[in-house]
C-alpha cells in the first residue's frame, strides 16, 4: 500500500516524542506479530485508527505505523487519522470487524466514535488498542478504556502498552469473575519477548463461566412458554418451556436468573435502555424488535393454527338408519341382494326357498326353510354367514353411534373456512403473521382483532361464543395447553392444517456480547433432544389429552367398532354351540335331562 502519508519531514520530527529507534522497532515487531498471527487468522481486512490530542504523540504514532509498514507485506486496511486540529477520513463501507487502534488517551479513543459505528451490528468484533502514555497515567487510562469497552459490549478488547523500560505488555478484562460481576478491571495476560507473545490465545474465551453472576430476564406470563405461580410463602415461581431453556443455559454458563415482569409492550424500552440482559416469553421475531435488540437463534419452531368449536354430526331418523355405511356401500349391498333374489327366482323349479325366506335370512330372522340338496345347503350357509357379518358390523356401528360423540368433518384448509363463511379471531400481534396470506389479505375472511398481549384471549372469546362459524388463530402449543388444562366449556378442535410457521427467540440488547455464547449453547441443548421433552413436560402434548372418545366422521374406521363386533361374535358363537347341543339332545339322554331341568 502507499504509506507516503506517514513519512515525516525534518520539521515534524523535531516535535515527535523522542525515543530510541530500537524501542520503536520493538513496538512495530509486536504489532506485526499480532497482525500476522492473530488478525490474519480472523479476517483478510481490518481497520487502523490513529487518534491523539497531542501533536508530538500523533507524530510518534504515525512513525510507528511507518515502521510497521516497512516490516509487512501487502494488506488491506482502512486508515482514519484524527487530531485536535484536523480530521482526515478514508471511508470504507461495511462493518469494522477487526480494529487496530493507536491512541494516547481515553479521550482520543472517544474522538474516533467507533462505538456508534458498530452498535447496530449483531455479533462480536475484535479491538486491539495500543495506548501510548506515561507510566503514571496508564492505570487510570486503561480503567476508563476497559469501562468504555464494557459499556459498548466490546468483549474482545485488549490494550497493549509500552512501559518506560521498553516492555510491551498486553492487558484485557473479564466482565464476570469469581470476585466481581460485570466489572472492567484491567488484567495482565501476556507480554512480548521480541519474537512473539508468550501466552495464547490473545483473545481468551471470557463467557464459558459466569461465576454465578445474575442476569436479569424480562418476562411475562404466557403458558406454556412462561407460567407464574405464587407459593404459600409468597415467593413467585416461574415455569414453562422458555423457563426450562433459561435454566439449562444458566447451568451451562453458570449464571443465576433474576426475573423482572414487564408487560410485552415495554420490551422495547427494557432492551433499548439495557435494563435487562434478556427478554423472552413466546417472543416472536419482528422488524421493530430487530432494530432495538439482538435475537438469538430460533428457540422453538412452532406453527399458527386455527381452532374452532366442534360441531356435532346432525342425525335424523333416516340418517341414523343409513349411518353405518356410506352411499357406495349401500348401493353395492342393494345390488347384491337384488342379484341373489334374481338368481333364486330363476331356480324356483329346483329350490323351494321363497324370496321372503331369502330376505328373512338376510335380516337375521328365523325361518322354516330347510335345504334339500347339498349345493342348496352350501349356498344357504354362504348367504347366512355373509349376512351375519354385515349385520354384526351394522349393529356395531349403530352401538358406536349412540354411545360416542360423533362430529362433522372439520375444514381442512383456509379455503374451506372461506367457503363456510368463518370469521377469524386473533390478536393484533398475531395478525402481523397472517395478514399477507391471500385469504386474509384479500379480505375473504372477516376478522375480529384483540389489542391484547395474552395469546389465549382469542381462545377465551371463542369459548364464549354459541355460533359455530368462528376460528381462533393461535399458536399450536398455546392452543393445546388451553384445551388440555383450562377446561373450556365447549369442545374445541385444532384444525389439521398450518396457517403459518412461527419461530420464537430470545431478545438481548443490541450488540450484546452474550449473543454468540447463548446461541452456541441453545444449539447444543436442542441437539440433545430436550425440546420435545420440555414440550411434553409442560402439558402441551398432542391433543386430545384425556381419554374421552370423540371422533369425526373422517376419523372413524373398522378398528373403532372391533370391540363391539368381537362381542357380537362371541354371543353368536355361544348361540351356535347351544344350537348344536339341541341337535345332539335328540340322541343323547343326558342332554335331554339337562334341557328339561333348564326349562
């Protein structure tokens, strides 16, 4: 690169801080080592900031950069020169991910204004600050610089100094230690021996252990994600799927939880003012929240569903009689009966069985007909057993109809809701996730909107209605929790289609340095399969929870009436055994005596 801007004239050199060139080269070697062995492993580009309120110090810092450039090869940098009299900026767009900052004081660092430049980005950056100052002012300046780093969530922030003896030392801070929480106390971590720094890594991991420091969490009740319960001693207990995740994070990162209950409408204020470390309770991502806070990876993949009041299947006397079989089955059955009657009619000369007797057998009535020929007996038995099977199934379905609740088939799409003239019920926040769906955007469905932060409000309103053409749009886990635990007076049903997919998240203050560590731990926790366990544990298991048999017409199958059919078979078998015994009693006197005693 062209470093002619750093070449100093003879007149400028006389105002520069006087120092042995060997010490200057020592500092330049230390910076070169950091660039080649640390920053080049992180990124291919970085920014260099030089700021000073003292003109001789500014010249010396420029001279150090000239020495550094003479020792290094080609590199891509952004250079910002700042002094009290002049500002010259070579602007490069984009996030400043890796930064080398040369200053002579804390005030010079403020002059750069780098905090506001990176404040709107999520994630962590790297800052290497070289502080050139007298030994007696370095401790105070470092404390101010590290506090500035902490206030702006600069986690990877190191300060390199050069002492009067020529030593190059590296300092950093740990926000959470066993002695103090959220403090920026300078800590010596490394030194340069002329060839390399002795300890690695240069930017240590600082959040693997938070030493039981408290993190403030903003939350509000929204079961099954967050629930609240007061114990007899007056303490407030928090539970739910989001609370389980927070507890798991606290165990992994070794911090304690301090809950503060604020309404969902005040979440923006809490995040903007950095009053809390995290905010969660069925928190869905939105553009407004993304502007004020940093969101974690998705904590739960959930869906919006439609919930309706289940309508009973309307049965008149005629519909009750034809209920067991559908139309196709009745047509096949009638055609078979007519065909058998026709065949029987054609064989009247060899078969004495009348059509009336044929129908009697079909209906299970007693008959005096006795086949004379063997093939007549065979056809008679086949017809007898076939009609027996049909009668058993028919009787079983009739029994099922009168002893179980049968409901109409539910709508299976939003288009079906439109056809039946349904009205949607949802909160204003939920409306944001469905307003772009064609059926809603084109006003094909009427809407009732609630200005409420409680996502159960639409279910409560639906349960109070007597009309059947209303559908509440709500999160699936919330709907299952309400149906299984809140004892609605009506029988509510979750329709078998997805309205929209909704990811939930945890919001942190913008640019929080906790975001990456929390993301890593969330992925690790969910990789262990704890999501499904927490869902079941908090009462959001698959609907319905109770054992009450409630079926729709679409759900009914042969397996649902098998027990009744099995009972019928047993009774018919007993009757058949008794019939055989009666036949045998004509020849066996012991059976005759037995039947006489019974009669």
